[in-house]
């Protein structure tokens, strides 16, 4: 079963901190995640999962 894609609405939840406010945005893994082509990876592995 594939996870559902989250849509950002632009509205903030008053009772939750956004992830970018919690983590170090200059961390190596955060920077690496910004360089990964996630749409390509999703397209490659999508056939392996059922809806």
C-alpha cells in the first residue's frame, strides 16, 4: 500500500511546529534531500506497490 501524498494548504496549525522550525536546515541530510529527484524515484518504485 502506497502512502498518500500530502497537499500543503498554506495554513499553519497553531498547535504544531513546522518541521523546518524543528530541524537544522543546514544539516547534510536535509541538503541532500533537496537534491534528490523524488518524482523519478516515485515513478520507478510505484509499480511495486498496490493502491
